[in-house]
C-alpha cells in the first residue's frame, strides 16, 4: 500500500484482502453465536436480548 499526499493507492485485490482480514479478526463466528444464544436461553435472557 502506498500513501501519496493523504490518498491511498492499492493494487488490485488489496482492499478485498484487507476487508477479509478485518472480518476474520472482528466478527463473531456462528459457533460462538450459538453458544451465546444457548447461554442466554439458559438464563432466560434470550427474549430480552432479542436472541430467540
């Protein structure tokens, strides 16, 4: 990535690669969401948290 006077110049596919890295780093996996839903249901919080 090259930065020229405040503007970023990217090669083809670089933005997509950076977005994929961000998604992998920041998003919660489906298995984790399942565990959170089960735990919320166990404590009867699923409807209050809109996880039902």
